[in-house]
C-alpha cells in the first residue's frame, strides 16, 4: 500500500467514523424529537376526547336544568301525580333527550319516579341494580348546597360507564326550598362511543375501568396511568400508537377509560427525514472521498514530479559530461552543470549568463548551422566544436544539440563530450 492509498484509507476511515457518530447522534436527536411531538399530539387528541365528554355532560346539565327548574316538576316532587309522568316522561320524550335514565329523588333518598330506557329501541328496561346505592342521602348526586348547584360526572352501572347530571328541583323562578333532585343519565355504549368517535374524528373505544384493571401492562411504567396522571401514550408497533385517558367517577375513583388508536404519521415522517438525511450524508461522504482521492493524486503526483525533477537535476548536475541550457535566440547560457564547468576549467556557475559564442575558439558558423537545423527541423543535431578553456587552452568537444520549449520560450540543450579525454580513455 503506497502513501496515497494509506492516506486515502485513513481519511476514509475517519470520515466513516465521523459519519457514524454524526448519524447516531442525529438519529437520537431526530427520532427523540419526533417521538416527543408524536406523544404531545396524541395527548392533544386525548384532551379533545375529554373535552367532548365534558361538553356532553354540560349539554345534559342544561337539559336536566330545564326540567328541574319548572313548577310542574316542583309539584310532582310533592305529589307524584301520574299526569306529569304521562305528559313528560314517556319513552319517546326521553329518547329525544338522548338519555337512558331519569330519576326524581327527594333529599332523603326516596325515589319519586325513575325510569330506564333502551335508546336503541326506545323501550323501557329495568333500572340498573346499582342505582339504589348512588341515591342515599349522603350521595354526591343529592348534595346541593344552593339553588345554583350542579352535579355532573361519571358512574359505572351494569358494567358500562354512564354520564350523569343532577340539578336541584326548583320553581320556574329558580327559587326553593329545594324539593329534591332530578337525575339524568346516558350510557356510553357502542352507539354513543361511535357518535363521540365521529365527533372527534378518531378511532375511539370507551369502556368501564376500575383500579384493578389499571394493573395491566399497558398502564404501568415510570408514570403509571392514574387520576393524577390521566393520560398515557404507548406504542403499539411502528405504524400505530395507542393513547389512553382515564376519567374518575363522582367518588374520585377510576371509572371510564378512553382509548384512541392513531397512525404514527409524525414518527414515520421523522423516519423519512432521517433516511433522507442519511442518504445526503452518504452522498456527501462519497463525494468527499472522490475529491480527496483526486486531490491526493494531484498532490502525490506533483511530489513525484518534483522528486523526479530533483533527481534528474542532481543526475545532470553531477554527470561527467557537460550539459548547458541556452536561450534559443541569443545563445546565452542559462544553466550549466558542474561537468561543463570542469571541462572548461571554470568555477561552477561562472559560465551562466555568458554568451556561448564567447567561448567558441573558431568560427561560430558550424555552431550556428547546427542550432539552426535544430530550431528549423525540431530534431536533435550534432557538431564538433572548439571551445576555449579558462586557461586559454583548446577543448575539442562533440556537441549534441536539441531544442525544448518551456513556458512558451525556446531553449537549446547542449550535451558536450570532451573528445580528447574520450580518445585518451579509449584502449590503445
């Protein structure tokens, strides 16, 4: 593995490590945030359900108040006349009020009249057996401290939660003394649950609940479902979410459990956002690796070129043969290696800047023809030249000339061999 590959591998591993840490952090932050939003949204839906139930109770309080604050009702609580029952408490009349139960009760708990109704058939049915225990003198339903008193809430009868409203029986003018209590109740059965679900536009299920049923797994946790903590949101799976709302009865005991089932749109949007983010991070990482690979290639390529140039320059500088670089026009020596200086007996670097013609010992015509051929044909040429050494002695050189272009400027490269030394070194 070369330096480029090692560097690229280190950069890739570093990028992948940073990407992994970044993605894990992003997943924790994004998913946690979207789950919090999902939970908050679910609690808002649960609050809507509770608000709708409160509105239904308020509507029942209004209907109950209309009947309770009435002279006819006030007289009925005293004499229990049958005419009032026939005129106002027939099954059809009660069905229009959407109630399952109506009861007129004196302050002592004595029932003047009570009727239960199946709203589906609009027929009378037996009274709930649990009704009597809620109509004692100490019952919250019968406790009215003033003529403005209102009692409303939830009771469980026949295993089904019932919305109940109670108002004191008064005259048309709303005056007392209070002669008793009018109670109206409505079961939250399947039909009523469907109506509430349609109103809230939620998948809603309502059932009776007691303290024992709250011990089930869905209601346990760090903050178990209770009247103090009436909302709980729990994941069913990756696509659905369950929300629970607990409502207490008139005795402050668990009585009604509302369950909603929601599609996890917020969470799924968070997952999609994270997936898009992951895809973008991978693309950016791949692009970064490609750019790094290209940059490293350029960097190490230029380093190799520089090293090659240095090696080549060192080889030329210390070569035994003479090498000189000349400007093509003036034939001024731009660079000369040590071997050339030694051949002519000059200190290194002294010949640079000198016109080549100044060291020619004879007519420069032969040299000029040689370089003219090189410049015209673009091919290397050779010639035999006589040069003057520093000590004024004669040097016979075989010159190999070639042209080169650098930064749009023409140069001549001369490679010189001392023919006298060459002949002396040849075996006899």
